[in-house]
């Protein structure tokens, strides 16, 4: 069954943009308020969707993968209109799982705060400014909900346009350079992703590829086929690299991160909040939604390489942050450092650790977003962010001091606040990645990766606390003629500013104390959609001869899935092993708990995915994507 | 063939011809004193031709006589050229001085008539005349377009190079006649197509020479590197609205002629020709984009951008209809889709330049565009949409066009001999997108980010704004709903698919003549 809810959420800010152009010129005040109102409406819808999601969400990872609240319509290729191009099935198709619903809500949550925070700081071209912020929200929400690869790419790419203008028009002195660098950098990565998407489209169709006989870019279908081993290793490699080019620049990973500090320093406060809070997550989300599920082999092989880049980034940018005198740049570098952890967690390829990475995304969005807000408040009052020119603000601004310390602690991972949860899980995952303690196959990382990353955490604490100390404590130091309260600000935070920060702080605390509701949905989504571990265990048989295979076939209730011959070793995997594990022992089969990747040659998924099981149907709803419970 | 059938089949062309002659006449009468009477009459003529085209529906391809063949391709080109033609007239509404308006509108109609005839030509001579009919009015249009010496210079430059290219084209066509013994492009009898040129993948030397010269002559028309040198000067010299036409009309005619040329050998291109077009495409888009980066003059920049777009379209041409049907497999359908979209977005960009002026006349440099967005948000928005569409950025139709071309480039199976080079070419096109972002962003940045102390003078009037609005809206609509145009484009290639299959069923007439030549000359 289709539900319009997600489509309504994604495009509600667009409606807001149109309405923003109704009031006559000069009514800036009402434009500000209505922009805030529209974004709050979107947030309300998102919360409604969240409740609806929890109402129908699966409570465990048994059964087929599910995306909920789906909505689709034909876009490219239509059976009726183009009789001869009926072999194209590229849809407008949205849906959410446990990971994307939270990122969507995070976006909808941060946007009203970002809009509200710019009430005093943006004085020129107000209407355009708020229109662009709302347009940006459309793109961001779309990325998290897209279930079609092309749709994903379109929203992913579209986010560049509004942010380009936001930085370029309302940014600092070097705004033009910053905006151009931001745009060209990210575009140069994502065009390779575009080529890869189109290649996948063709690959799904052609006889030398998946041979489906029709073009599809459905993320779920392609992931299923990839995990069943239908995408050859060499193709996976190229596609992984092309997608990684797009995502790594967005994250940003170490050698291609240089656009970010510049973009952050020049962007207006709201731009920075959204950039750090949500936009960078598009990269990590892309890895998690596309690279990991679709290219398991390549991910497994290249994970150490990506992890090394992430660690290099963690250490390098932490050191770079240490020597910054511009507070905003310091936080920007800390962002790069933190997202390195996120990547580490993802590529540890362990379920709980991937969860850690996902919750890290949410946490980073909250605490870094809040830090940028606070820095924006300081800048509005003192027109400088230079650490040498301001100091001892605690004497004058107790509220600001409280929040800055609070979010700094959250950012460096103080237990009890949100940052700790993600950091702990990620480090644990990295360290124990190559073990099989959790009865899953060894992942690619290990202690060698965890130790330098831990050093990064220490460095993070050092530079963040050092920044707090310089800005907040010690003798009061202010540039002349400040604080500037001409725009209706007071010396300390105003009620509006406090009101913006309080919900973020509450969420930080709540996630820090009780992260389970999030982690539970993440676990299900990770198992089903990211690492795609089968619900029941997979068993592999080594050196099994024909006789053994025959026996296995006969052994009830086991069901032989598939067997292939690899280097004269017969490897058979069987599925739906009943409660009677003794039967397997009798056959002399060593049970190996399958994990990512399950598609080593000759080892096949349970609930076997064959091409026919995802074959083309009249409607997407009839196969694995069915949103059964929402009917 | 009864005469009445000929007249009804050619009704859109006849309407254009009669309309153009009528406008020439009206231009000399007192009616011309009314500011907008003549362009309005011109739009009426185009609308009438368009209505007739659409009402008559898709031709069944059975009409082939007098060097003409009314095929599904003809139908597509007719309505695309006429629709964009209406936009061109809207944008050019107020352009020339009062006394010359009759000639001006009539010449635009004649040039469009040339495009329509190119699409129906099935005889090399008719094709040649049709292409000249496209070009000759444009030489005059440039000179008429504004009272500036640069316009006269551009006109003369365009004329000489155009005449040269016409000579090359005619020379090449004579060789094709020599190779096939007929001036017919394809034999059509009762809707069945058979080829006049050999389709073995190895053209005889005579046919090869002819093929190369025709390719060169048409490369002039579509402004492919190294035959592009006139484009920047001409674009800079002509008034902006007519430049929007120059970027589209000759290019459409040129590409339609190229499609006919390739279809004449059943798209079974010799490997040398494949590599030649490969290099032509790669160099054209790269050179166009890289040189555009260095420009400060907006019109020169857009001229190089239009050269780069020729490169993208050459990629589509090279892919051809071999891999399957529909724009995601068929390069020709992708090309037809792209060129229609390109016509509108290119016209939109030039219309925006035409809609403002500075003290010294038209907007020339990027600095002249500073601050347009604060002054006229709607015009700047339309410009941004058109420019992002040129860049191939979602959510615009330019993105869909690029998507079709690239997907078609991937659609050869891996064991196909030319699959790898096409893959590389697709990567080159993708890299070019990034390069092009470098200068397209400068245009948008000038309008939005740049600041100007003096406001620009609005020029052009409301028809220009409407033309611009339609162009930019079309970009958004075609993004959301590309199926209509894509379906039309894919149906338009039906005739080409027939000629491809004709290459395999081999009902050849007179083709051995060319091969016999080879035998005689080879030792």
C-alpha cells in the first residue's frame, strides 16, 4: 500500500518556498516567522511519520527486509506511454527504515532551529535566504527517503545548489571562493557516482550483467542481488571506487577534506549548522545505504584502506584543529575528525558497531550543530571568532558558558552524554572487528586501528577543552565597542537563543542516558539492509563430497540452498536449519555463523535470492519490498 | 504520385513558405508601422504549421517522392523546430529596427523551413539545398540583428566560413554520388528501406572520401572542433536573441543531416570513422569547456558552451541506434531528446542576456551581470534554471538529457568491439561536466553574488520575459515528466532502426560500384 506521508514531508518545504514569495516586499518580519512556521510543520509531519513508523516497524530482524511508508510512481520509462521503452523501471520511490527515519527526523528537527537562529543575523535578501534554506531541506529529506538510486543521486546533488547560494551570498569575506570550492569539489566526486549509477542501470539490464532484462535502480533489489553474489568482484571494485569518490568528498575523508573548513568558516551560521549537522551525513549515509550493501566484496577488501584514510584524518585534523585561532574553523576541523570515527565504525562491519556509527551521525549532528549555533551567537555579538581577541566570556555570559561547556563535553564523549555512546561503540567495534566472539565472521579491522583512533579521542578532548578555556575562562577580553547589541541582542543569550539550544541539549542528554530506542531500530535496519545478515544462521560445509551432499539434501528439515565447486572443495550452505542441531553434527558439518560478507564464492544466502525472486513485477509492492504491515 | 498528396504531406513546409513570403510583402506595407504586428503574424504562421503537424499525426513513412521522405524523424524535427521557433520569435520580438522587421521575421521562418526540409530530405541534393536554406538566412539575420559594426563583421565571417563549409559539403556529396551512382540517400519503396551506400563496415575509398568531406562540412554546421572557430566571434557579434537561435537551428539541421548520413550506411560505421567521431566528440567537448573557462565575455562563454554541447551530442551520435530502442539504449533517441532540450535552455540563457542592458548596450562581460538577482529575482531565477540545465544538474531537463546519453553509452555489451572506447568517452563527458561547472557557476555567481552600484536597464519587453519563462519552466517540467518527449524521440528513430535492419537484410542497389573502384585502384 502506498502512503503519501513521506512525499508530503519531503515536498512540504517546497510548498513553503512558494508561499514565502506571496507577502509583498519589505515584510521581512512576517517572512521570517512564516519560514519558521513552515519548517515546524515539516518537523511535525516528520514526528508523525516517526510514530507511524514505530507503529508498524518490525520488532526483530526476522523475515524479509522491509522499508516502510513507501510511495512510488513511474518516472523514467512508462509501459503505456513508451511501448518500446517498457524495460525501464526507474521510479520516484521513497521509503524509510530504522536508520533513515531517524536521520530524516534529525533534519526536520535541526531546520527550524537553524531558521530561528538566523532571525537577527540575516538582514539582507531575507526572502531568498529562507527560500534556500527550505529548498535545502527538500534535498536533504529526499536523500534519506530515496529508495531508487537515481532519485538518491538527484537529491544528493541538488543539495549543492541551495548551499552554494547560502555560502555565496550570505557568507564571510572569502565567500565566493568558498562557495565555488565547495561546489566544484563535491561535484567532481559525485559525477563519478553519477556514471556509476548509470552503469549500474545498464548492468541490471544487460546479459553480461544481472540480465534482468529491464533497467532497475531499486536500492533494495540491487542489494539483494549483490548479496546473492550476482555482481562480479571486478565490477564491484569499480563501482565501489566511483561511489566512494562521491561519498568520501562529502564526508569528508582525509585527503579531500580541504573544502570543508573553508566552507564552514565562510558559511552563515544556519548554513554551518545544516552543513555539519546533516549535509556531511549524506556521505556516511551513502556508504551505509549503498556501498556496504551493494558492494560487499569490494567493501571487505578495501575497508582497511578506507579505515587508514579515516585514521589519518582523525589524527591530522585533530592536530590541525589544535592550532586554529578561529573558533569556527576549529570546530570545522573537529567535524572532519569526528566523521573519521563514523567511517571507522561503518567499516568495522559488525552490527553493533555499525549501529554505533549511525548513532554517531545523529550525535554529531546534534552537538556540532549546537556548537556552530553558539559560535554564531558569539560572532553576532563580537564580530570576531578569533580566539586571541575574546576571552573570559564566562563572566559576562553564564548561559552561553553553560551551553558551550555542555556541548563541548557532549562532543568529546563524556559518559552520560550522547557522544559517549557512539564513540564507545565505534571504538569497541574497531578493536574487536577481526574477532568472531559475536559468532559472526571476522571483519577487516582490529586493535591496530583502534589504538590510533583512541589517540584521536584524547586529542579531541585536548583541543576542545583548550578552546573552551581560552574563550570562556580567564580575564575578560573583548574587542572594542562590543558586545554589539544593536540588533536587539542582550549581553548574554536572549530567550530565543536559549530556547533554540534547550531542545538540542535535552536530546543530547536523553540519548546519552537511554539510547536503546534508537539502537534497537538501528540493529534491525543494519541486519536487514546494511550488512544483510540472514535472519537464521547459515552453515557452510567444507570438503563435502557428493555423498555428503546427498545426505544433506535428505536431512530434514534442512533445505539445500545451493552448492558450487570451488577449487575442488565442495562448499554447501544450507538453510532453515531446524531446532535439531544434532543432525548437522551427525553429518560432520561445522557450523559457521555467517556474517558479512556472506557471499564468499560458493557460499550462498539463506532464503536464497535468485534472479527470479526479484524478477520484474507489475508493481514493486509484490516482492520483497512489500510494506506488509502498513496495509 | 498525385499532386494533392504531395501538398498535404508538405503542408507545414508550405505554410512556412507562404507565411515567409507574405511577411516579406507585409514588411513593405504600412502595417509594418505597428510595433508588434509582424512578429505576431510570424508566430501565427508557426502556430498554424505546428497545429497542422500535430493534427496530421505521425506519418507512416510511405510517402517518398521528389527527393523527400516524410518519416517519423521528419515529424519529430518538425514539431520540435516549430515549437522552439515560436520561442525564438518571442525572444526576438523587438529586435531589429522598425523598417527591417518584415525581412527579419521572414528570414527566421525561412531558416526554420530549411530545418524542416533537412528532416524530410532523402536526396543528397535536397539535403544540401535544405542546409543552405538554413544557413543563408542566418548570415543576413546576424547583420540585421543590431546596428553594430561587430554584427556586420560577424555576418561576413560567418558567411565566408559557411560558404567554405558548403563547398566542402557539396564536394563530399559528389563523391557519395560517385560511390553509389545515385543521389538518393536511401531507397524507399512502400515504406521498405534499402541502402544505397555499402554497409559492410568498410566503405570503398571513393565513398570514404565522400563520407569524410560530408562529415567535415556538417561539423561546420554543428560547430565541432576544429571547425568551430567562427562560433565565438559570430555569437559575440550578433545580438543576444538571435544568438539563441544560432546556437540551435543550424545545429539541429546539422545533426539531422549527420543522422541521415550515418543511417545511409545502416550505422555500420567503419572503424576509422568511429575513432574519428570519437576524437571529434572528445576534443569538441573538452576544448569547448576548457576555453570557456578562460572567457570573461558571457556570450563568448556561452558560445564555447554550445561547442561543448555539440561534443556531448556527438557522443550520442556515435553510439547510434545499434544497441536497442528507447533513449536509454538508443543514442539517436538520446540525441533527439537532448537537442530539443538544448534548444530551449540555450535560448533561455541568451534571452536573459537580452533582457537587460548597460550603458554601453548589451550585457557583455560577467561584471555587467552583477546584481541582476537583487534587481529582478524572477529573471535571475530563470537564468539559474537554464544555466544549471546547461550544466546538466538536477532538477532540470539537461540532467535527463545527459542521463540518456550516458546510459546509452553504457549500453553496449562488454564483448562489443567499441564498448570500451565508448565507456572511456562517457567518462570524458562526465569529467567535462565538472569542468563546465567552473564557468557556468561564474555566470550564476555574477547574477546572484556579484554587486553592482548601478542597476541594469531592463530591455526587451514582456514577450522576451515570457519566452524566457517558458524556456525555464520547460526545463523543470521535462525533468519531472520526461516520458512524453522521450517517447516521441524514441518513436522518431523508428525509421533509423529500419535502415539499421536494412543493412543486415542487404537489399543493395548499385553499391558494388564503389567496391569495384577499390578493386581497380588496389594493386
